[in-house]
């Protein structure tokens, strides 16, 4: 387009070209509660978000991590530098609600996100994060941040993304310092189901995609949704279960009225002791009815609380897909996926609760079973398949327990 001579900028007033060695302007910040500020470049949703900063060591599965309801209230730091290089798609979501929901607050990434290279990709990570309202930052020294978390625990922080690079740093520091700790927070209400629903989708195949099993032909399982992941439900359906998903506040009477063959206690976010205020009485009643029960992650912690045990906050938590766990009932070591910041104190459990799994990283409890009732639970995520299928037997173990209908059969099945 031609420009009038008088409208042209005078050479003396034209904006100078940036020097080739000029530092780029930070368009995103991660401000820790102690006042530490990490600069980087914004990706995803603009604006601010806050939460507890954890790190995840998985090399793959970033989309599943970012849609896992168990990360509600947290900002996830990826230790693997290349995040986003396979793009995103509509199949690898873990939250039941496909629309943006309360979950992960932010994403911290080391390298700039490249254009996706995968036949399954349908969108760039940046656009996907925007659509889900997730604030992200790239260009961060994630190794240093991980070392800080390792040495000092998981800090609260505010993550901010402003394309113009304008931030009120002092206000962000004050906001980060004022955030409540994770202890005492019940984060289940925003991520649980709003109503009861049936689940029939089975696992994914390269040529077929996800399957679907006919209802009314399997064991009836009621899954209490504290923030359940889709692939857990798929593996239950794959194992031959007719799954009914119920909200976290569903009463024991309502569950028993469904005449379940078994009850599943799902994963979820927050402090288990806070969620236990309403979840534990329900679980205790179900256990007293001797309904076969299986728990994963938060479900494992809630079962421990229901037995009279206690949970403790971990310094850095377990978040990743490379954790070695020993199944003490078989002697085998599995490579498992972990995502938890609290753990069951095995010393607080009654004699009727037997420790079945233990972390080979730090010796923390990763599983239990009851000798007087048909129930067991694990801390890790067998559905996440990092092994890749090292822990899928747990779903078959649950099915065998329901079919047997006797509390003493759990150990026999494991052997």
C-alpha cells in the first residue's frame, strides 16, 4: 500500500532495530512463595493462575497429565524438556468432562514448543492450552526448579502470562506468599461427576480406536468419582465390568441400592484427610457390608483413613512414569506411574491391613489388602501403562475378588 510522503516516519524518529545480542523480553513469570522469580515465555492462556508446584518425570503422556483431575490445584513442571512435540488430540483426555474443567493450574516447560509431528495430532499445544484455560511458561531451567523442589519441598507459586511483558512483580510475590498450603484442602468438589452415569468404553486400538462393550453382561461395579481418569474406567470395562460412575458425595445406602458386585474408589486431588470428612464414613459402611472394594491413588489413601490409619504430606511427592514398586504378594517389581503428594502411614494401619506394595525409591507404602474383608488398594496408577502393562493384573485381581466373594481369596489369586 502506497503511503503519503508526509506520513512517512523520519529516519531520526524511526524505532531502532534491536541489537542482535539484545535479550528477549520475558512474557511469562513463575513467582514462588519465597519471592524467587523465574522468567520465561508465555504459552497457552494469558493471565495468572496459582497453585502448588510439583515436577513430573514422565517422558511421554503430557496431554494425559494436563487433563488428570488429580493435578487440580497444582502447577506441573515437566522435567523432560521436549513437551508438545507430538501435538494434542481429542482421544488422550483423562478427565471425564471433555470441556475445560478445574484441574491443573499451569504448565512449566524447558524448551520452546515446536510444531507437532504426529499422525494423531489435531492441534498445537499452545492452542490446546488456550482452549482449556491453562497458563503456561517455556524457557525455564526446569532442572534447577526440580532440584529446588527436591531439597525444599513443593512450593506455592503464581504463574503469569502477559504477551507485552508487563508484570506487577511485587503484587505477584505477595499473592504467592499468601496462598494456602495443600494440607487441609478438599479439591474433589470441582472435579467429581455432577450426576450418576454409565460407562462402557473399552481400551484403544491402533486400527479400531476405543471399543464399547454391551451393558448388562458383566459384573456390576460402582465407581465413586473423586476425580476419576477415563482409562481406569476403560480397563474396568475391558475386564468385563458394567461400570456406573457416581458423584463423590453419594451415600453408602444409595450405592448399596444399586446392588453392586464391587465398588471402586477412584483417584483424585487434594488432601485425603479433608476429602475423608465425607468420604470415609461411606467407605467404612461399604467395607462393613463386605462389598469387594478396590482403590487407586486417593482411593487408596481414603481406604487407609477408613481403616483408622493416617496420611502424611510428602516433601516432593511422587509424580512420574518410572517408579519401581514391588508387589510383595508376588515378589515382582513393576515400573509404575505415580501422581500423589500424600502417602498412607503403614505404621498407623490395623493388623488386618497387610502392606502389599512398597516403593523402591523411598520405601513408602504403595498398596494394602484386608485379611477380614474383600478389599485392596494401590497408591500407583496401573491404568497409565508405563511398564507398559506391568500393573494391569490388578484389574483382573479385582474381578477375581468379586467372583470369589470371599475375603481370603485375594492372596490366593495373587499367587
